[in-house]
C-alpha cells in the first residue's frame, strides 16, 4: 500500500428542491404511489415537448456562484442515448459540451486540521431516470417512473482526492453547501443526494493515471469510504499479481463490504450525444446572475470564520457548529440568550443536545428542546441558580417534556445552595465524621481533597455551589 497512490474523483448527483420536474409540471414530492407522478412528457409519449424549469436553472446558478465558478451565458441540452427499462424515452436529457456551471473549487478540512482545495470540473443540469424495484416481484423487476424527469445537478470533481477520507470530507462539504443554499434537501436515504466514485491507483511518483473503475450510486458517507477502501485494495492486488485493471462500472454491496462488476464502462461516444432538437439553447442574462448572487446566504466557510472571530470559538468547534445550516442557526439563538458565554452554548449544543438527538435519531429541527429553551437553562447556570451537573438533570426533564428550565427547577427543588453559612455547617460535619481522612490530608495526601468535596456534594444532594465548596473546604482543611 505504501508504494501506491490512490486517485479519486466524485460525480455527485444532487436532486434539486423544485416543486415540479425539470421539463414538465409533474410533482417531485417523495413517497407517492408508484407511477402516479409521471406525466406524458416524463414518459416520452409521441407529440410532447419538454419545457425547461426556470427554478432549476436558478438553483444551478446559485451553486455555481457559491463555488466561484463562471456561469455560462449560453449552455446546451443534449440527448444521452442508452436503453434501460427505467428510462422511458430511450435517452436522458443532460448537458455535455456546454454545461451551465464551469470550473470552481471548494476547500475541505480533514480531521487533523489539514486543508485541501478540490477542483470542481463542472456542474450541469439533467433529468433523473425512474427506479427499478427488484424486491417482492418473484424473479421480475418493477419499474416506478415517479422519479423520471426529476431535476438533478451533477457536480463533477477533478481527480484531486488521494484517500477515502478526503473523498468523504469533500462529499460532506458539498452536502453541507447544497443544504445551506437550500437547493437540495440532502436526504441520502431517499436518494436526493448520492455519488459515483471514480477510483484508480498508480505507483507513487508516476504522472500517468491508472485505469479507473466507477462505483455507482453510493448514498452514504460510510458506504463511500468502505467502497473506496475495498476497491483500492482490489486494484493493487490485481496489479501486483501481474494483471490489468479493467475499466468498468461496479456496484458496492454494503452487506459483504465489497464491490462487484455491473457492466463495462461506457465512453462518451457510446452515448451518441447530440443537441436536443426540442430544447433551445439556455441563454442566461447577466441581470439574472446578479439577482441570484444577491440571494446567496452566508456560506459555511464564511460562517465558520465569523464564529471564530465574533464568538472566540476554536476552528474545530466552529467547524462542527457550521456543518449544517440548522445547527448553526440553533447555536446562534442559544449564544444570544447567554451573551458573552458562547463557549458554554457551543459545549451544550455539541455535547448534551447532539448526544440526545443521536440517541433518538432526530434532526435538530425536531428537537424537543428549542434553542430558546436551552438558552433559558444556560442562563440558570450563569446566575448560579443551578450547577452544571444539576443542569444535566434539568435538561433530561426538559427533553422528556416536563416544562422549561425554571419550571423543572422549581418543581424538583433543584436550586443551588449558595448560603455560605449552610455550606460551612455541612463541611464542619463532614470533617468531624472523617477524622482519619483529615489526618491523612494534613499529612500530605492532597488527593483526599476530592473525597471531602464529594462528601459535601453528596450531603447537599449536589446542590451546593461547587466553587464555594472548594474555597470553604480549602480554608477549613488548612
């Protein structure tokens, strides 16, 4: 493995969040009964004509501007010809020589903090095919054409990635970006966001690329990583055994953790591309581009740097909090509630909140504890009403629907003890009850200080102010 270099390029398919399809008025809503959302245009019936969806164009331009790519003033739709049961017309309308979005780039950050710039070759508009269903048909295949004609933005990267972790980081970056732009919901389970991975290997120091294979329809970050690892090892084994890698399309089997051959890899000439005679060239005016530019939101990288500058967060914390637009918005609402304590807000959003969401498989938009409610809880830590430890108990009660922080604290009697006299009484009693530990502490066993703190907190039910307990104990024990 040390003698070989991996070369990876990704073709990401992002389903655009339009209400209707790219060339027809049929609905794109997910989950309808099979073949109830495929109209005459989607089916390619004789005499029908496609009409381009303006909103799909706007979304493609939005993406192009976000990655610093030029927008083509004129682009062409082409027919990509091939026969497949879920492609009713016998061809797919796509873009080939003149795509709407030209070369751009995105910056990725790896787990160790290293950053890399990945080139985007192009992004073009096309229609999706239908879906073949293989289960429950007793040796036959069912075809659902609801998805036929759904608008896709195909985002093609340069072969700039050199490891599975870089490929995953790039895919995550594009996933976050299309969701920030609100042009794709990013739902990978429903197929709204998926990718094909082009993988090859070459000996280190070699300029020429090796023969690549294409792994189709990877719809999870974990599957992408596993598929690349397997494919790299497979290709190296072939080459070191004196064989030659065959250019082909492969599928990843997540149950077996391996790729398998699907078909020989087609070249562009196999598809017999030619301009679609039913669609005029797409002309985009500069005024339209500037209108779209004005609608761009604050992008992930911009938001990350603002969080670092305005809130004093580390690059890691800011990166985690800006991974999704929804989490970033949630954090900002909490941070406003506890002004000057952004780190406290960040710790709770990334820690207790995210842990609870993951435990129940919820999205942050579905959190039982709103940003306002969590802010209210953190204010009670700020004003010493409760300790950080008690706050965790209050949070769990809030998560279970038992009310806001003040209601839970009042009902359960969880207010922190800050009365110095009351705390001193407990400390005196603890010292009196543990003469042996006191003698050992005063003879130099400093670690026993934690024992005394624990005893005081135990006798106060965890309600004593920890800072006061520490200060008073130090005085008493010395």
